[in-house]
């Protein structure tokens, strides 16, 4: 009842305010693997990055990929670990770079590309991107890999 004694419906407490922003009407959670995949793709886009992950991890992944039922293609998240919070993310990457490139320039470009991609796509502030260069891809390594692949088949 209002002050005049009439019954008036109370709609203020039972309805969603139409002016409320859509972003305030729920919560979005982003899984760590999503940020790992974004970071992996962004890192691979940088010229001079041969692969992600250590030589051992790549070798084990390649053996796993040959097993029936083991999934298709190489893992996008190999060599990447992340910590993702509600507002921020921290990323660790392990890279193999091509021989002859400036490692510091490649690392800076990877860091910049990863930060840009994660902040744009996942809307998380990237507080740090730690990069470990675990190997250098030498030109003669490609010939050795070809011979090893033929022997394994």
C-alpha cells in the first residue's frame, strides 16, 4: 500500500534493472589452457621461433603423436605454463630459436606478441612473461631429423 491506501505492485525488488550493464549480469571464467593456447599461438607467430618446449619434450610429444588414438597434431601448449587469476596472468615459455637470430630480439618480440594477444583476447593484465631459450635449431639438425624419421618409419 502507498500513502493513499491503494495497493501498488512492488516491482523495484523483483526485476532486473533494465539499465544494468550486461557485464554485471554474470561472471566469465577463463581456463588456464585457454591462455596457454593464446600464448602458444602468439609466440609461434614470431619470426625466429623454431618451436616451443625443450628438445626432450618435443621428442616425447612426437613419439606420442605417432601412437594410435593419441590425438591429432602437435600440442599447442607444449613449453608453456600459466597462472591465471580473475584480473591477471603470468606466463612462462620455453623456446627453441633458429640459429643466427638475435635471441634477445626474438625474446622481446615474443614477449610483446604474447602480452598483446592475451590482454586483447582474455582481458587479463599480463604481469610477466618469463622466457627460457632451451635450444638453438642448427641448419644441419634438419638433415639429421630427416634421416631419423626415415629410420623410424
